[in-house]
C-alpha cells in the first residue's frame, strides 16, 4: 500500500479550539507578536516543540495506575531501569526530572574551568550547562551538516578529522566526548552507526569517556536502518543497542523518544563517576530510585520505551516530515533537506529575501503561519541568537523557522492543513514586513521580547 496511515486508533481526544484570522490578529497584537505569549488554547496546531507534547498510549496510561510511590526501592524504578537497560546496556541508570538535569549533574562532575568538550552540535541546554561551569563547548559536525541544501544521508555526523585534531590539541583538558543523536540543533539530522563507532574508537584511543546525548535515539536508529548499508532488515532495538554499547554513558530527555510528558536519565558505566552522580542527584533531584520523578512517571517511560522502537510508528513519524518537506519543496519554499526526524525547517532568510536578517525574516514567517492558519512554530535565527554578550546585534548563521512535530498527536489531515497554510503564506510573502524588538530581557530574549511590525 502507498498510503502510510497513522498506526494507532484514537480512544481519547482533546478538542482543538478553532479561531478566525481576525481573532488571531487581535491575539497577536496582545502577545506583542511573540508566539510564546499566546495561550495554547488559541493555537490550532501547536508545533512549538516536540518535547513532552506527545500523546501517551492506553498502555502508558494503564501503567500510570501501577506507579508505586514508595520513597525508596520502588518496583516502578526496577521496571524503568530494566526498560532502559534492555536498549542501552549501561551499568548505572540514574533517573532525573528532565534531560537538562542529567546534564547538570554530569557536567558538575566532569566540566569546570579550563575543560573543553566537543560534540557534533551541543544542544542549547548542554552548552549552557558546560559553559556555566567555566568549560568550553565546541561543535565539530561535518561541513554538510550546516548546508541546508546538502543531501548527505547523515548530516549529523561528527567530523572525524576535526575530532582527532581536537583531541590531540586539547589533550587532558577534554573530560569526555559528546555526540547528539539525532543532531537536534543541526535540524534533527541523523548520525550513522559507522560514525558513532568511529567517534567511540577515537575517544577510547585518547582515553576519554564517550557520552551520547540520546534524546532521539529511536528516530536515529530508524534513519540508520533506512540509509546505512548493511542495516536494512534489522530490528530497531538491535540497532539502538549497537549505538549505545560502544559508549561509556548517556544523557536522555524522556520527553522526546521516551514517549513521556516529563523525565530523563543519566546512565554511566564507571562506578566511581556513578557514585558521584548519585550524591549530586540526592542533593538536587531526589533519592536514586526516583530522581526527580514520581513512580508513575517512571512507569510511563518504561512502557514508552517498549513502544518507541516500533517500525510502523517510526515509519509514520519520519514519513510525515518527509511528506511536508516534499510538498513545500515542490511549491518553491526553501526547506532544510533531507527532512529531519522531529521537525520541518523553513529557510526564512532565503524565502523572504526582501527582509534583512536584523528585521527578523524568521519571525515574519512564524507570525504569518499563525495569522493564516493558527499554526504556532518557532523562530530559530537572529531573534534567538542575534544578541551578543557585549550587547551588539549580528545576524545569526541562519534564519530558520522550525515546525516541530509532537509524537502521535497530529494526523495526515493536520499535515495537509500545514501544507495549505504554507501555500497561502506563499501567496502573500512579498508583502510581509519585518519586525523591530521594542523590549527585550538581558538573556534568552526570544521567550519574552516584544515585537512591532515595521511599516
Ligand atoms: C530536549 C533536549 C535536551 C534537554 O532535555 P530537557 O528534557 O528539555 O531538559 C538535551 N539534548 C537534546 C538533544 C534535546 O533535544
């Protein structure tokens, strides 16, 4: 069959509150054109993030009732630990309330002034946790990874030559080598199994621990199965095990490929590191058998991990993004290709070439998608990255708009609606105006800035 259907039936629904363009115009003005300031009920399709926004299965809801809330030694922890170890064969599994808490604990032990930590591309919370310790974070993704038009099948790969030079140059100041799968900040692009193994070998030959940021491990494994020679016909779970069996540890946000609304973990093989991490965990998150989570959350993650490695689910998920990217590409809307695992990225700088970067073409596209179709997306460009620590403002490397797909939440007709909204925006794109920021905080300005549309 050509039609790839959603591989689930719907048993419980959440109504979408429909709005008119006139109502949305008013809401935008009230929000000062900052989409983070909208109430979610005023959004028709919410593509702000894929983090913690997915739908849980009936089995996950059932497992929630099984949650055992004992302070110590809960069987829910044992189920959680077994489910993680089934896919990621690490000795020590340390639950946390989110991925960033796992990072904060890891880097409180490994990072610090004078340290240097490489990755393909550090996610922003990873970078934040490294840099706030006084260490430096470096991105060594392959050159194709930053070219929106390159069709390289594994644009998230680490540049092995640069990593080897980096390890030689920085020597003992490198406490670990990180690798993000898929590469979120690089557009959700995958890393090949061959590259994962090569990074592991390089780290090992330099005596450095190798830590995977595994937030989208199942999407990454699906890309490996589709695109890497010799991997077709294998079980996703086996590919996942191969990826993690060459690492010394991992950080994880269960809000991504844990299929949960909250949660995360830090996993390590080294007993001494794990003991330090657990001591820090007790200080900041909670006792080691619950971390920052309730027993029911641990159950939801344990069940989620058995569902996320399903071929049918992954085919539907990856295909949805490919479908939207193909349609937008056919229309002449510049998009990052090939489609990533969790989101579609529109290249707003190229599309709205009449709006200079310092007038935020990405914001103009994001606001336009909301005006026309009530779709909430996220500017990833000069609004997010343009303000420099010295107070000056420069264009970001790219002005992208991210349409992040929540898991198991939207259907084919929603995908068609997204495509139609983009087609409508295409009609009026030459009349779109840039923006000016009228109020902004000192850091992370994209969350709370006020905007004014230029005349
Ligand atoms: C989301 C994410 C994190 C942080 O996880 P949270 O649960 O949001 O704290 C870290 N790394 C990557 C690649 C992510 O996508």
